[in-house]
C-alpha cells in the first residue's frame, strides 16, 4: 500500500527521531556515514557527527571544514546518501539527500544564524580543528591559528535535506519502509526486508 504524506509528518523521519532517542545511551548513536561522488565519478564515504535538525525539523546538520574534499564533491553534485545504523534498536536508515553548504558566504540570515548557533555549541577541541592547516595537507604544513569565539571562514555547516528514506528494522519482526519525496509530499510504502 502506498501513502502520500505531508513533508512534516513523514513517518520515516518520525522513526529516525525515535531511534535517536532510544539509542542515546550509545556514544556512537550520533555518527553516520555519508557518501558523495568525486568529480571523476568515484564514490567517497566518510563518518560524520550528527549535530541536530535544521529549523525546518527535517534537514540533518553536520559540520565540516570548507577546505575538505567533500565540499568540492558536493559543489559538483549536491546529492549524498547517508547510512545510519542504530545498534540498540537494530535499525538502519539509508537517506538520500540534497545538500546545502552554509559557510561564511551565506546570504540567508536564518542559515547564517544557524551556522553561528552550531559553532557556539561546539567544544573548544571541536572548534580547534578549523584553525589547523587544511585537511589532507602534510602535518608540517602551515601553522595553527588561535581559536576564536567567532566561526572562521573554514567552518561550514552542511544541511542534508532528505528526498528518499529506506528504513530497515532488523529486530524480531523485520520490516522495511521506503519513503520518497515527490512534489513536496512524501510517498511511503512497505517492501520486503
């Protein structure tokens, strides 16, 4: 059976938030993998830290260095896929998303404020990495700048806006739901796990 559901009430997103709450005792519950594609067409995958939901309550937020390879990749192709597994509840979410990079050049006051808010919530250690030489450079390259209260130009916030969600539950009763965003509405249906 296929259902059409408004964006704000997508059941898969409700289940994701429930999984986050039920798995919060596990230190790794905030980590997921994000895959991008290089300009040469090669897949790249890395682990990132979930920083919360955007103001729309549907986009997922992560931070990154604006000099990182993933920024170059996402400028070429804004599509990404997330793989997120929760061990306590034995659930996997595969989320296809369109990305938006919110950096120092941001023209939206709302996004700029969100970027500043996320920066203020970071620990000193998390902030420090944005003052190091660029990611991937040899260790002896450049100098480390002093950490400041203001977000540096190298600090970027990635907003991942889901367009498709595959939710697989591997507990005693296995279930799988696919959700697809089309024309501003979610279409969801159950499939064989």
